[in-house]
């Protein structure tokens, strides 16, 4: 079969077939009397083998080795091709993302394009100082997607704070993008997402923070509860009390509870919640609606002293301390009962807090 017919049937141009021949990759089996190349069936099969390997991304040199070296094994080469392909996809994806962000900035001219590119490059710099400067100088030209991505990947605390500030100042709605970060498999990314949501005002960030109160990640729950506490959202009370029991940011949690205790009903609810964690729960004969002092009295031991519940001693002290800034009669009665607690640390703490309340 002559070269023209081979090219037509194989889809490989005559020029490329001659190039394969010049590289020693393909040699026609014979020549006609007039000197034209003549390809056998075996030559045609080799052409198809070459094209198949080219479709995998092999270079012509690698194809020559694969076809001619009997000892050649493909596993290492295929692994290398996988690595190269992943790197190429990552680079192309990065380029596509950058182009989309430039397009989202709606540049009016090439100066605007160059400005966006400069800021994006600075946000991705290896230098924390450069990233921080970019965050502090970021304006409307920076797409919200770029700011959110930078926030979620930033590891330096000062830079992260600057990026969260830039995101909040931008006025752009990155709430939904940050909320997606709460589902990240990486714990650090989830924490950055919830901390960023906590710094955004409005109903939508608050709604996502409410949802985060039930998040399986205890750190996410904690940051959400602290943020909601400062916003006056009483749904955060159970998580804040859990934080005090567990000793996680317990001082901040107690402060948040004191902010929430601005009205009598909420203050009584908080006092009830704190006291319920001090004992073993509602004893027999005490209704679920019983107040804190009633429940404490019901679990009391001889001579008005109170038995410890399942809560560890340090946690009981923290719970007692948290009653300090909870106003109202319910908290006061609870402290009176706790001043007789069999745990001396709890009793001393409650007595001291009662004296402070009397002095006010």
C-alpha cells in the first residue's frame, strides 16, 4: 500500500508518516520499482499503535521505547503521565478561574485587567506581608470569589484578619461561598469559614450560623454560638453551656451568656440551663418546668447540702462562676443553694459571688 492510501485509511498525513520515518519510528517494509514507499499490513498496525500511544500523551521518543524495547514496562511511565496530566489540569483550572474572576470584575480597559491580575497575584503570594497589603488595599476590583478563596486558605492569623475585614468591607455577598466552606473535609478550612461568617452582618450570615449550631464539628459549633450570642440569638444558649462544661472558650461563652441575659425570661432560662448541668438532672417528683433552685433542692443531701452530679468538679466550678453575670432571682436562689454544695470549691465560689451581688 502506497503512502497516499495509508494516509487516507489511517488519518495520519503523509507528511507525518515521513516524519515518523525520519525519527526511525516507522520504516516502510519495501519500495516499488519506481522507488515509492510501500507499507505492509504490519506497518499499518504499527501506525495505529503509534497513534494510540500518542493519544495517551506519550512523546514520540517514549513511543519508540514502548514499541521496540522488549524489557520496557509501562507502569512507571503511566504513573508519570498521570502526574503530568494532573499538573496540567490544575494549571488549566487555575487559569480558567483567574480568567473568570477578571471577567467578573468587568474591566473597562487593559489597565483594569492588569490591576485585577496584580491584586490576584498578590493574594496568592508566598509572602504573608504581600498578602496582607493586598487584602488591606483590595477594592471593588477584586471579585468576591477571590477574597473568599483567600480567606479559606489563609494560615497566618494577621493576614486572615485582614482578609476577613476586606471581605466584610467589600459589601459583596460572599455568604453562600463561605457557607460551603463549612462542609470542607479540612477542619482548618471549616474554622476559617465560620469565623468569617461571624464577621458578616445581616440575616443570611446569621441564618448560616444558626444552622452551624448543629454542625458535627465542635469548633464550628462554638464559633457559631459565640457569634450568635453577641447578636442576641437565644438558640445559642445550649451550645454556650456545653462550651463551659467542656472548658472550650468557656470565658467567652460565659460572656456571651451574660449578653443574652438581658431580659428576665432569657436570664431564667440560662440559669436553669447552667444549674441543670451541675446536678444529675431533674429528680423524681420534680417537673420538667421546675426552676433551677427547685431542682437543686431536690437533689440535695442531708442538712441542705447537695450531692455532685455526673459533671466533673472543674466543670461544676465553671458553671457556678458563669452564674455571676446572670441577673434575676433564679440565678440568685441557685447561688444560695450552691453555697451549701458538698464540693467546697463550688460552695466557696457561690458564696463569693453572692457577696458581690449583695454589694452591687
